[in-house]
C-alpha cells in the first residue's frame, strides 16, 4: 500500500531556508558597505553570519562608523545570547544572558583596535571569548556574594532577601543610569538640532515614522538613492558629535592605562 505523506510531514521534509529574514535597515547597511546580505552558493547561514560579522567588525575597527556597529549588533546579538544561555545552563545562577551579551558589545565598542580579522570566523571567536570571560566573572561574583564569613563556623548561605543597603545601592545605580541616559538623549537632541532642516526631516521619516527610503524620499521630493545618502550623512554627523562629546572622553577614561589592551567591563 502506498502511503501519502500528510501536510505536516511534507512541511517537515521541505528544505530549510538558507537565510533568515533580515531587517530592511540591516540589509541596506550591508549593501551600502559592499557586503552581500545573502549567503553564497557554497555557504550556509552559519558561515555567512561569521563571515559578515567579521567584515563588519573589521570595517568598524578601521572607520569607527556607528552605523556599522549598529548593524553588527543587530546581526550577532541573537546568536551570542543563545550561546551565553547554553553556558549559563551549566551553572545554578540567575544571571541575565541579554545583559551579559550587551556588556560584551560594550567591550567591542570601546576596544575595536584589539580585533584581528585573521579568518572568516574571527569575530565569533573574539566576541565569545569576551562573553565567556564575563560569564565566568559574573558566576564567581554571584557565588561569592551568596556566602558570608562567620567568626567560628566558616561560611554559610547568605539571606537571599534584599536588605536595606542592597536596596539603596540598587536604587542609586538605577538613578545613575537614568541620569546617564538623560544626558545622552540631551547630547543627541543637541546634535540633531544642529542638522539642516531637510536632514532632520529625513531622520524623522525614517527613524520615527519607520518609512522606507523610497517612500520617505517621495515625501522630500528626492529619489531613493539620494534619500539613503541624506540619512547616512545625517547619522554620521550625529555620530561624530556624540563621539566628540561623549564616547571619546569615556573611552579615554576607561582605557587610559593601555588603549590597545582588551579590558572586560561588567
């Protein structure tokens, strides 16, 4: 008797797509910098992501272009977070994989000169080394804080409830974070206000209203290519202003000892 496969089994037998769907802005950044947003015939999604991430990181290291860093972050963060989750499963901890992944990208942003693009998977190896160090340090800190010294009987589990001092510290850290974010937004708004009116409107259409370059260009009476260039230059002006007033002083402060040495924060 001939068995006819069901609809579900036919769906399972279908070949997996070679490439996941990428956000439109990420695809446009890759194309603008000469990077192919699709795998070649002889590579799958995994190899393509490794190669593309390494190329983006090398370009960011050489240019410090914030657009390249944002594209790299969008591309790699999901897989890096999944990898960190797999590490945390081996330990009894309550660490946040997303927070560790973001801390790893802070290091990437601050110390790009430490990156060496020796092979297509160089960035994957480098960023996982950073993230792995952060995981080990975070686990060690969490275990150390879970024990408290006693005069005679050694060590015992600490009270897991949040005491007044810990609550006060957390509130103070949250307040510091809100102030830092507010300062960053003020610097961004000041840089945004220095743009020409057409540049401000272009950014508003693309980043606030979420329009594509074709539709946004029609609103401004320019073609798609011109619209892309207007937005690119506007972003670059804001990025340079933020670099000058915010990130460059921060990088000098954190890396004053040795700008070429990789230092993990967090």
